[in-house]
C-alpha cells in the first residue's frame, strides 16, 4: 500500500497487515534524492472496505511528494 504512493526510483522495505477491520503498512523508504524516512499508517475501516487501501496510498503519496521538494535555504 505504501509502495503504490511512491515515485519512480524509490526503494521500500515494508510489511503490510490486514485483519478485516484494520489494515496497515509500515516501512522504511529511501528516495532517489538520498532522503530516508519511516512511515507507518494504520486504518480502522468497515470490514474489508477497500477505501482503506486507497487512503494509505494517498497519504503515502502526499508524504513522498512533500519530501521530494527541494530544500529551501
């Protein structure tokens, strides 16, 4: 789920989980620009509702896009 929100060239070591009413993904992301970060997203959802996976992907993409921006000096 986290991997679906990452840009091209990013590497991720992660572990997903799904117990019906809760899904999650946690991992270490290494970006092509050399930045690294930890991410952990867990979502309580209606049983087997697919919107939870979409939410994790969207949050992953938002964080990645933010960290991809050049550093302001």
